[in-house]
C-alpha cells in the first residue's frame, strides 16, 4: 500500500524523535537531488530540518521559493504476509524480503525522479531529495522488515 501526505515545518519530529530515542532505525538520504546537495549516508536532524526549511544544508542559501508544502511523505507498506515471512521465515527468506524491500525503494526513487521530479514548465530537476526511514513496527505495533 502507498500513502502520500504533505509535510510542513515541524513534521520532521515524527521521524527524528523515535530515532533519537532508539525506537526506530536512523534514516538515510536517497535520490540524485540529495547527492547534488552533498547529502549522503545517515540522515542528521539538522540536515533534514534545513531541507524542510528549503535551505541548502551546508551553504544556507534558499533552495527554491518557499511554499506551505515543504515535502511529501510517501509511505510504502508491505502486506502483512510479507512481514510474517520476514519475521518467521528462514534467514534466507528474511534476507530475500529485505533485498526485495531495498529493490522496491530503489525502483520507487528512480520512477519518481523520472516522472515526478519536475520544475516549473515540466523541466527536469537535479532529482529527488529523499530521506528514507524504515520503521521497525507498523502503527499497530507489529514488526516490519528492516532494511
């Protein structure tokens, strides 16, 4: 299942607070736009806040004209059967589920960069600036595959 919601300033707390508390895994930067900004590896709180403020994370310059919509949260949830296979399957099965989840993320980012990351007038951009967070549990508290 895929769910898309709008993000504004302050919404980064939903991701950063559980990571800081040790409840969730640290996110990682994805997308060609993130790489163009020098964002690689683990998501740091200050970097994510800067991106959501539409400010270059190291230079402090504006990234684009400010608007009320700072970003979108694209949540991809595996069916429960996938989580069950990951949790109860053999180590090989669990590894295959994790590999499939990683391939899904890579394909999704690639599709969005090709079809959705466009500037005014439909011109291509440097690509997507994404922060990928894998949640260890569903909102119902059930375990989910870890990448």
